[in-house]
C-alpha cells in the first residue's frame, strides 16, 4: 500500500479538485501526465480526466463508490459520456449540486447531509447500493467534506463528537479515527484522496497527521 504527497494546480486542496473510488480517480484537465501517473500508481486505479458542469472542482461535485458515481444535474453530455467509460453514472436531479460535500460513502454504507433532498438519499441507496443514515460531523452537516471513508476505515474531522463517531462507524461498517489534514485543516476530504489500496495527501500534511491517516485508513 502506498501513501504519497501531491498538490493539484499548486494547491494542497487535492480533494476539492479530484475524487476517487476503488475503481477510478477523476481529475480535472490540466494535470500533468506525471501527476496522473502518480495518482494511478498510488491508488491502483484508472484515471478519468474531465470537468463537471464545466468546473474543475470535481471533488466537491461528485460522490460515489465502486457501484457507481453520482453527478449533479449541471453535468454536460460529453462529461457524462466520459465518466461512463469508467463507471456507472447517475445524474441526481435536484437543486443541490455539491454532492461531494454532502455524501460520505464507501462500498459498505453511506452518511448523508441531514437536510439533503429525498432525491439524494434515494440515489445513494438505489444507485450506490448501500444503506444510508443522516448525520452531522463535528456538529456540521457537510459530511462529505468533513470526512473520508474507504472499505478499511474512516477519517473524520477532529471536532467529531462521540455520538457522531458511533453512528458513522455503524453506517460505514468500519472503525473511525479523527485527524485534521494539511497542517490543521478540519475539512478532511479537502486534502486527501484515498481508497483501500493507497492514499494521496496534500503537501502541507504534517507527520502526526500522516500517522493518524495511516492508522485510520491502513495505508
């Protein structure tokens, strides 16, 4: 298993720009071939290069697991077709577009923003083929931004309270650990890409944070 450090467009917020599952890592156009090769090797996946709705902020807009990808209604036809080359893709037709910020999922379960539209919860359960719960992380509803989950473990914001930890561990069927990323950032997923095969972290991530990430995600 591999954990490497990398930026995207000079930014440590790699999870805002990219998204990965066990099968694919989605990256925005403009990444160098060398960086895409690094991601492919570290995560053990194929690389799909595309925007979503014309935006490079792929990680904030996409969610999913090995069973499929959920994209907002703003997705363009050519982007949809590009993603279809790598995974099943389902458009969630609701006004909420930042699906990556409101869904935390692995192949075993999911956690959804407590006030998310019914269309979101239905898509998670039917298209990602997992049961879901609605919860906060660190008393905030943006569960997809405040945590990251693989099939081996979950890493949540250090502000996560015990009741939330219990709910999320039960929903995702993995143990949870707490840590910041990129030198103290509470929005964990903004600075990490991970699956059961490896991880990529933002370059500002400290040694203590990296140790906790390795412990939580077993990379």
